[in-house]
C-alpha cells in the first residue's frame, strides 16, 4: 500500500484521487468576443455593450453528449462546468436572475443538459461557481470590476449591498445543489482580500471569506450535498488545493501543518480559459501528456480545460488536444488511474517520472525523453519480477546491475540497480511508459 497519508478532508475524495483526470469547461458569453473570459474586466466593457453578447448568444450546435463522449474518450472521469463565471451570466435556469441561458436564443437550461449527458457517460459532476459577479447590481465595485475606471465609480457604488449579493449566491448554490441530483464537486472562484486597492480609491478593496459570508455558504452546500468536494478559494479551507496554470514539483503541503493535501492542478490548452479564437500558444502533445503524468507523479489530479465556441462545439484545436489524451490513455491509463507518487525509495533518473499503483505492486516509468538502448533505474535490483511496455504489453528484458561499457551489454550485476534493454527505435507513442511488476 502507498505510505502517503493526506490531510483529512470534509468531503468524499476517495473516488477523486483514484480517478485523477477531469475536464474543466469554461463556457459563457465571453465565447462570443472570443478574446479571453476576463474581457469585460480587461476592456472595461459597459453593460449595454456587453448586452450584445447576451443578445447574440445562440449555441445552435451545442451537443453535450458529444462533449461527454469526448471527455470520456480522453480518459477524463469527471467534469467541472462554469455554471456562472465572473461576467455573471448563468447557464442554468435560476429563479433569482433574468441573466441566464433560458432567456437567450438557447431558450433552455444548459446546465441540466450538461449534467444529464455527462452523468450518462459515467462521469462525476462538478459545478464551478464564480464568487465574483460583474453583472449583479449589488456586487460592490472593486479594483477588478469593469466599472473601476469610471469617473463616477464611487457614486455608482453607492447603495450596492454585499449582504444581498451574498444571499443571492446562497440562493443560487441552493438551486444548483438541489435541482440536479448528486453533485460531486463545487468549485468556487475566487478570493482576493489581500490585493491592494488603487491609491486614490482605497474603498475598492478586494473581497474574501467575510464578504462572501463563506461559512454560511459552505454550511449550506454541506447540508445539501454532504460528501461534495469543495475547493479552498472562498478562503475557507475545505477539500481541495488548486494550483492554477503552474505545476508543483512536489506534492502540495498544508501551509501551516506541512501535511500532504489533496490537490488538483488546473491547466489550459492555450492560456485563456474561455474560447480564444486568436491565441497561438497551444501546447504540444508532449506538453499535454507531461502535465498529466507530472501531476499524478506528485500525488495530484489534473483538471484540463476546454473553452467551447459560442455556437457550442469544441473547435478543431481542442478536439486535437483531446485526441492526444484519448490516444495515449487508451493504452496507458493504468499508470494514471489508482496511481500516485512512487514510494520515496524509488528515485527517478533524469527525464523519467514515476507513478505507482496505490496497492504498491506496480511502478510506472514514463520516458519523457527516449533513452538510447539502455535504461538504468537505481535501487530496483531484486525488486522487479517482470517488465513490459505498457502500451502494447511487450516484454522488456532487464538485468540487475549496471551496463558493461566494454561489452555493450548489461551484464555486470551488483550495485542495486536494474538495466532495461529498450528497442533502439522509440515506439510510436508520444510518451512511452514501462510497467514494472514489483515483487
Ligand atoms: C481564475 C480566473 C479564471 C478561471 C479560473 C480557473 O482565477 O479568474 O478566469 O476561471 O481561475 O482556475
């Protein structure tokens, strides 16, 4: 059994740390301008202009069954959809706002269709819910708000009532956690109480747990869905640490106790979360796979994002990226599901990442760069009963010892290492993986 013990979580994380890989979906009105989901903030867009996106939102090609099939094919086991992002637009039929998909050309509750489709494919269901809301009239203007630069911002801010907004959030979270059956993850986003307001407008201070009335919000969520997994972004510690667009090189630890925690890296295909037409920073197949492997090799989960187009489909670039995962996971998922960081006794040589099955019986050797003919793995002598490539289950011969530089073979035994003999030509897999059966 794995010797790693993680800090206890209030929610049920057992399935989550087994499954390891999920799909993030950022979809909202920002898919129309298609130049970042923060566009309302970045370009300080006024309500009447932003309304154009609401008026033209028409996802006529939305096919959540297709999304769900693609997620499953990519090896993803759960999904997290933006039910509402910072722009405030709701994909669900909330009784507490008119600013929702039901009132657009879509004319229906898109969250319900997502839930039904993903559940039917056997995926766990997650909801992202933005704490920030740049549309709600009670949400106080702050340094991130699109109205922050208006000359009369302070005046506009008068009468905005954060308590009322906090109540609105509770009402919506109640809807989300009541009307759609069992929900597995609630992903709040995000707090910024420590950000410094502009010098000339100290009243524009950031927001955090007290502003969200986060204790009440979380108590409500736990009452409605006791086992649900909740992230830490309300500023109240719950189940999930969520490093964003960077890869921890070690298992994430609790800031004060130093315990290992349950963590989930979230990453994008190209930088932006929402559909971005003109972005050219799409990650390569190697990078996509390395993100997944590196995450699991340090005991974490990966939530990989897709930003669907405004018409409701995944564009070709996203499809291709998902296909990279599908191809690799089809034959290699055994090194991901039910796997975690390898025991500390196993030291990774250069360009290799290990994962190990929870029961400790198999060690997976991911080759980030393909070695020439021999691969020497330290400390494994006497511990391995069989070795094979994972993708095709073909045997790999190995010797216990180090390579004999004179004889061009691996026949000197004795220093605790093993030396595998690999084919000279790299197999046709983006990242070849070796499966070692441990004694
Ligand atoms: C953020 C961003 C955002 C994105 C998210 C995903 O902090 O505000 O647009 O939804 O994190 O992690």
